[in-house]
């Protein structure tokens, strides 16, 4: 199942598709946004409010967000930690299935 990150106002983006989270004030970000708008690949997840970050996806889509870059980065980190915990718990459960109870005699 794909891990999702909230980019504001209940809009979600797949963590696996994110290649960058950028501040909107940078000149490079403004050029990327302008290009995405011209190509029809711009998504406004800020609902017309102040854009605090811009999320770049591997498909070339660009998503404006009302959340800061730090907030989105924290959510991504939490998702990664949750995934690691899930894998560790699964590995622990797999190890338990192979254990033997009682006396072991050769």
C-alpha cells in the first residue's frame, strides 16, 4: 500500500512519487511552477491560499501546498519510520513462527 502525505486541506500525495519539496520564493521554483502551469501539470492544493511549499513529483506534476517544507518533511519522515516499524514487527513475527517450544533433544 502506498504511503501518503497530506499536503494541506485533505489533499494527499504518494510519498513514493515525491522527488523534491521546495520553498516557493526561490527563482528556480518559480520557473518550475510556470513551466508546469504551461504544460497543464500544476495542481493547486493550497486552495488559493498562501503557498508555503511546492512539491515536485516524478511524473512532472507540481503541487502547491499551504504547508511549510518542514511540515511536509516531518510527515514523510514519520511515514518512513512507520514503515520501518511495520517491517521490524513483521520480521519479529516471522521469527516467532519458526521457534520451537519445550525440550529440544538430538
